[in-house]
C-alpha cells in the first residue's frame, strides 16, 4: 500500500496489466507465430523451414486474387443491404417502439442465441429448389423453370447479410436512442419538413452508429467462409474458404498464413480509407 501510495501514477498501468497480458498471450504471440509460418518453405511431408520466403505472399495474391476480390465484393454488398434493412427497422424501434422496445431488440438479437452453423443451414431450406420462395418466384416469372437460388452469389450474400444483421442493428439503435427528441421538435419549429429534419438532424447524429455498424458487419463478413461453403459452390468461394482449406485439408501452412496476413492487411487498408472518408471523429464517436 505504501508503494502504491507513493507511486499513484502507476495505478492505471497496473489496472491495464491483465488486459495487456491477455492480448500478448492470446493475440500477439499467435499473430507472431502466424507471421513466422508465412515465411516458411517446404511441405507437410518433408517439414517446413524458415527461409524468409516472401514469395509466398506474391504467390497467394496472384493465385487467389479472384477469391480476395469476391470476398470484399460480397462483404460490401452484404454490408450495404444490412444497413438499408437495419436503419429503418431500428429507427422505428427507437422512435415508435414505445414500451415494446426491449421486446423488439430481443427479437433482433434472438438469432445470435442459435449457433452460426445452424442459422446458415436454415437458409438451405429457405432457398431450397422446391421451397416456397423459389416456387413463388417461378410463378411470378422472375425465375425460369430451371432457375434456382442456392449455389449462387445471391444465396451467399443473403446468408452473410442475415447472419451479421444484428451487428449492424445494435450500434444503429444505440445512436438513434441517444438522439434528443427535442432537437427534432426544434427543427420542425424552424419550419423544417420531416425529410429535412431527418437529413439534417437525425442522420448526422446517427453517423457514429452507421460507422460502427458497417465496420462490425464488413470486417467479419470479409473473412467468412461458412456461407460460401454451405450456400454456394466453388465458383462462389471466398478467401476464407481458401484459408480454411489450406490449414485443415491441404496442410499448406505457409500459404494459409500468408493469405491470412494479406486479408488482414487489406482490411486494415480499407479501414484507413474508410476512416479518412468519414472522418476520424465519427469512427471513434
């Protein structure tokens, strides 16, 4: 106690110490080992050796550039759709939900109580070739007689959007819930229409929620592999499928590790561009 009393400035650092130790053991050390693996050469049969094999990165980019592009494309489309679906939904809950707000929020979060795999498998039945959605679309003439939704990019994007929708909705709700309704009343008192009040008051004040929601949706969606594996075909495979296959099936650790670092680097680069576009204060708001 005497030591701490004399060195009060150490207190914040001592409180941070458990968290720093946790990150070091379970994040930095595995990340360092992954980087070490990405620069190895050899095979599983003959063994791997550390040879500063930077060509692993170039080989990964040149070989799997299609999967990398597809991953960011699918994640981007799913993020935009999730935003368009979630915003009006949580807007209504925040301003019109009344005493039922908590119930509606529970309904949004409820799918997270079911495992990710089960939620994705459910879409196999929803989009099945003989299911009600496909039959309805065929009846309306939107799909041909031999048309299908499964094993398409549409199915993969739909699965990603559904699985990550709560991660978009919750930050949006927090931002909208914190908006003082008196600001909207003041805007209307100053002869602003409903549309103008939304565009000039509600939308800017909810920007931190939009930024947080898009990040929480896009980042894990870019590395997803379950939806592409179950709802798509190899033609819809994403970079996550390649990494999973390299690690667990082909036992090609250097290629898998280098692809993992490439994916992380591209996501960080996209994050920096996004932060510059929307403003750092909104990213941290």
